[in-house]
C-alpha cells in the first residue's frame, strides 16, 4: 500500500470543490450538498435539517461547512441535531471537506453538510 492510498468504506470522499460546486465520488454537485451515510444529496441549506435527521441513527458526528468563513450555527438547529444524537462540529467548508475525508477514511460514522464557498 502506498501512503497516498486511502480506502473509503461506504460513502465516497470529497474529491474537490470550488465556487458553488463539490465533486464527490466522480459526480459534480452544484450548490449545498449533504454527504450522508446513504450517499450525497442536494441540500437546501441550514433551513433543511430533514435529510440529515432521516439518517441520524447512522451518524455520530456531523461536520457543517459554513462556506468560506466560519460563523455561528443557529441555536435551535444545533439543539435539534444534538437531540437526535448527532455531534455537531462547525467550521469553514474547506476544512470541513478535509476533516470529512480523514474521518471517513478512518471508518468513522461521519456526515457533512456543506455550503459552497
């Protein structure tokens, strides 16, 4: 095995991102995307926790990429996610993508909700 080889069990990793898009598992997703245990889905953003909550039983930690800059998460949304048993970590989108890939490569039960940069 080469040092650069990483096996991602289950969900595909983030392969790239740019202004308004993400490349995940060879597919380009425009706008916000939620990377969930059952695969990536288009996401309406912070006002739409439903796709995440539907898979809450399979998620230990949710990384929320807030775009180019980190900002505070709505208190009610955080409470809703945590009440569903999901640990929440807020960061800018680029480090959220990198952290997602690392945790995914470790086989962790991770999901990411990413706003575009």
